[in-house]
C-alpha cells in the first residue's frame, strides 16, 4: 500500500507516543511508509555527553540532482494533563472534522502530508527528475543537540548536497495559506553580574549597592532601541527576563545583583556585532552613574549563553516562487513572506542550502487537545504536491 492518504499517515504517526526524546515507533512507522516508495533509509543515532541518545532518520529517493530536502521532527512535547484532553493524545480520533493528538500540527501532520505528496507525485508522474530526501530528527522539542545539526553533518560527511529545503513546521497563524517563513531572527542571551559592597541601609556611603548598578546597566540595554527594523524584518527587541538579588533583609544593602536578557535581532546585526554593541552600551552605562554619582564605574561581568542563533534570510527565487505559487494555486490565498516568530531548525539548515518553512495552522501546537482539520491535511498535501512538481520544473530549467 502506498502512503498517498495523509489522514492515514498522520493517524499512524500520532499513535506512536514519541514524546521527546523517545522514538516511540514514529521513525519506524515513517520508514515503513518511505521504503515502498523506493527511499533508501538510514537511521542515525546521535549521542553527546549529558544529553539523551537520539534516533534520527535520513531517507533519499534518487541519486541525481537537483536535490530537494524536506526537514522536520517526529518528537513531540509532553501531553500535559492527559485527563484534560477530550480525546486521547495518542488516539488520532476524528471528531467534528478534526483529528486529535499530540503532534497533529507540530509536526507529524506536515510529515504525513509531504509523504503523501511524494507518493502521489510518483503515481502521477513517476520518479522526480532529481532527488527528494527526508531529514527527520527526534530531537527538535528537546535540547536539539543530537538532532538536525548532527544529522546534517552526518549526511554532508557522506557526500550529501542539497539544492533547497522545505521545513514542514506549522507556519500559518489562522488559515492554511497565510504565511511562509523565509527567514528567522537571531536570538542571543546573556547574564550580567554586578558586584557591590554589602552594608547597612542607613550607611550607604560605606556600601555600594549593586541594585543601582544593575538598573543602570539594564536601562542601557532597553533604551534606545537597537534599530527600527529592516525591509524583511521587524525591529530587534531586547527583553530583560529577570533581575535577581535574593535579599530578604530590608536594612541590608546586598553584595551582588544579576540580570538576564534575551534579544531577538534582525539582519542589521550579526550575533558578533550585537555582542560588541551590548558591551559598548554596558561600559558606557557603568561609567555614567546617574544612580551612583561620584562613584567608580559599576563593576560587572557578562556571560553569554552558549550558542546564539544566527539571523538569516532566504533569497532563492526558485524555492520561494515555487512554494508561494503552489500555496496560491491550491488555496487562492497569497501567503505573507514572513520572518517573525521564534527560532527553528531552519537556522541550522541554512548553512547547507536555501530553506523556507511552510506547514499547517499552528493554533493548537503544544496545547491540550492539539488537533488538525482533516480538510487541511488534504489541502496541505495538494500544496506540497504542486510545490514538488513546480520546484523540479524550476530547478531543471
Ligand atoms: Zn515543531
């Protein structure tokens, strides 16, 4: 039986309880769908110290170029309060025209539709004129250390090269066809530690209150804005996410204070240029001292979170036009080309080939009663099938 029905494909995947980091049978189920279509399937286990071993899957159909990759994940977030679900989180029950289950939209649904789209393409047109591959991780919702990055590296090491990638994450806010993601903002996090001198609140001249220092520094991070946005991106935004002092005594000036921040940044910056700008602002604020007149500069250290996410913007017209044309042909809607939202695994893939993202409507992702309109599965399959046909036409031209 060929997996041309996205509804059946999705039901099979939802019934595998692949709560991150468990494989839960989901990759085996996917392998069983892909092999009859002619895919060569590799199961790749990635390991790293301090993180769970993760099963991943790479499957390729064809040996020639052009080469189109579909990327995604079969792991899902925990179900939360199972009793609060109106249908079992691994039941794939259909009620009121919707299929229920963890991963229905994020993102077993996207995988189910792409598999069906490839199967239909083969039935109608034979094998694609080139190669199609699936790069599927079991570690997107977890630490993301043993997932897409390692799988890409593993595949590249054995000579795999791609011309374009579609990530099937849920990108549509309200309706199928609303939004394609053609880039993502970067993300950078840090923590500032301010050292003061502990003392009596009645004798501040004998102490140095680090709360004054941390306020000066965080103020300088929040104002002025880093930029006003660019042609393709909204303005970069920094949020101070915590200020910690941990002082329980009202008559004691504490010795230390710290603050953490996260900034989502656009293509005005690189992670490196942004770090440099932040240091400039902090040094200036540390020396300025409106809250601490006649004092020496604030003594602070900054530590950066280990891996910043880099900003990227895809400019590959064959990819973007094929996808947005397919969305419009099937839904009649012209999708917005967007760079909003959080980071995704596309940030790793962009180092290998142009990447865009398009999947289901994301409204119920990570929620109790995650579910997908059954009609959307058919529509997304049609979009993917149209896209595959069009992309190979473009790429071969
Ligand atoms: Zn996801």
